[in-house]
């Protein structure tokens, strides 16, 4: 019912999710990389133009922005999910066609990656030789070890290795840059990834200074019963650093105990082995020791006690409204199910951890009404704090999150209502014609009355104008006699 949000724009460095490949100004650099991982080729010139030449020796091609290739505002080139076919020469020049920097990149096939773990006694690939007119040495050029992927406990770190070829008295080159257009297949020519155990202390400043977190809810596939999760900003070129460690007790929301203070309902009483905390989570406290969330305290012990359940307590409140600042409102329609006679509505951005209220035709739907049995046509879902509302009557429903309107749900008109509306639309012209006829006759009568009134008015004015002169003449005749 709710379209995917996202809406997620935080102050994160633009290039954080890719590895940045740099080269000195007006220099030529060769690099081995693996396919499938995003990279940025640096070119510090706002008006930069990029040209690409493949290993086949074609003329340089002017690059334009595509879904997998984008020129960044500063001039650098971002390559998304690069493939081995994109191996070649990347030439950057300014808007005056002057040379700025040049990269020759070998995107080695990540699907052929050879992975070994040092602590399992596994060995990397051995060096080999290639006969192309001489004795060329094939070896792995290793990058430095990346950071340990965990701190404060056993972790792992990795390093990448690229296939290189070296001939006597010449500088080594990435394998496919060396071979160029030659078609050579050799099992030794593949990139490598080596892993080993590590143990490093934590940097507590970094643990509490994290500007970017992503929260998501995965759902297993219906056919495969599995799914892939993607770690934001991660890359094969990056090691892991601990952001923070949390021991979390996800307590069963289906056993949530709900009370309302204004109904005189009391929370669960404390008993000998547990204590209710302010936020409503089950905790256990041992004498002279710190208290812990119940299931973190119990660990693997299979123990069940009816008191061990989370709580949600509600009470009435009154606060002043702030000026509305609504940026996103969902409008949707619904219809009641024919089988159940009800429908579930979901409030966008709602959560059990956030204040939510629903309205039906501008009448608030409260927990007090539900717990007291007053609300009979709606049900607030306790498992998500009322984010979902079950309705069994048609009305206009609104939901507010943190006092801001978030969504409006209007009842969908059924076929009978639409048919009646259509009939009314058909009959409406006939009614209008009848009224129009009556209006025309009335208008004609008004016009006639106006004409008669005008004529009488003119006659009266003429009589008034001529009558005084006759009166004066009569007076004059009398004086002479």
C-alpha cells in the first residue's frame, strides 16, 4: 500500500561507496582491479572529457553518462559494476583538449576469484610461466592487508591480489593489459583473495561518531526461502571496522501487555525474579549485579514464565500543536473484504517506537476507546503500536505520526454507487431541460411587464410636461374677461 520510501539523503561523502583510483597530474598509471565493484577514476578538472580505448585498438571513444558510467561534478569518472570488457585505456583531458591524466585499467574477472584462508593452511596460486616468444612470468601482485573487519574480538582481514605478467628486464603489467588483443587462456591467470584471522582494539571515538545507518526489513523469497542482503558502502576493496556492538533482546511483541492509566489498569507487578523498567521491557536483576534484559540474562536456558513479557502503557495527554510542516502525505483508497468485512490500513513511517494516532471522519481513535470496548468498528494492532488499523466501516481515515499528517485513506466507491451516479448523470439533462423551459416562460413574462411599465412611465412624463401649460392658458383667459 505504501510505495518504497526512501527517501534517505544524509550527509555522506559522495565517493564513500566507491574506491577512488588516483594518479598524479599529467601522468600515466596502470592498475589491476576486479570486475563487479564500483570505482572512481580521479581527474580534477570540472570541464573534463573522458575518452576510452579498448584492447582491440579502436579509435578513442568519447564517453557520455550512462547507467553504469557517470562523470562526476569535479571531473572524475565513476564506473558502476565494471566488467572485464571495460578493460582498456581511460584518457582524461580538459575542455581545451589538453592532457590531464590517463589510466590503463585491467578489470579482472571476479567470477574466477581464487580464495584462500591462511589459518586453514590454504596456499595462494603458485607462479607460472607463459611462452609468447620468451619466458614470461605469471604471478600475483598483492595489495596491502585491509583493516580487520571487527574490533575487540576475533575478526578477519583480507587482501586482494591481481594477475600480473613480467618479462625479463621489463616492468610487470596486469595480465590482460600485457596480452592486449591476444586470445590466451591459462588457469593461472586469475585474481586472488586471501583471508586471515585478526584481533584489534576498538576505537571508541569512531563507535559513537557514525553519520550513516541503514535500517531495512528483509523477506525471504517464496520459492528459494533465501535472499541476498547488501551492506551499504561496502566493497571488496574495503575492510570492516566495527561501528558499534549491541546485545539486543527482541522480546515477543505478541505477548505485549497493554494498560491504560486513565482506565485504572495497572502494569504487571514486580515478582521475585524480574523487574519492569520504564520503557516496558522485561528485565532480570540478580542481587548485587546489574540487571539485564530477560532473554539476554537467561541465554540458552529454556525457561518460560508468564511475567516475562514486554509492556506498553498508555495515558491521556494534551499538548499545543506546532505549525504543520508536512512534506509527504500518502493518499490511498480501500474497500472492505467481502469475506471478513474488514480491511487493514498501514500508517507510513509508523512504529511502536513513535507516537501515532488515527482519525475516522476526524474523530480520534484512541487506545482508551479500544481497551474500554468503545471502539467496535476499528482495531489498533498492538504488535506495532497502532501503526496498522483494522477497519470494518467505510469512512475517511487519517493517520498522524508525531503529530503530523502522514496518510489519508478514502473508501473506494462500489459498483452500485457508481451505477446510481451514472443514472443520475443520464437523467440530469432532462431535468435541466424542464427547468430551462420554465425559466424561459418566466423570462418572457418579465420582459413583457418591463415593456408595459416603460410605456406607462413615458406617458406619465408626457402628461406631466404638457399639463402645466394648459393651466396657465386657462388662468390668462380668466384675467382678460
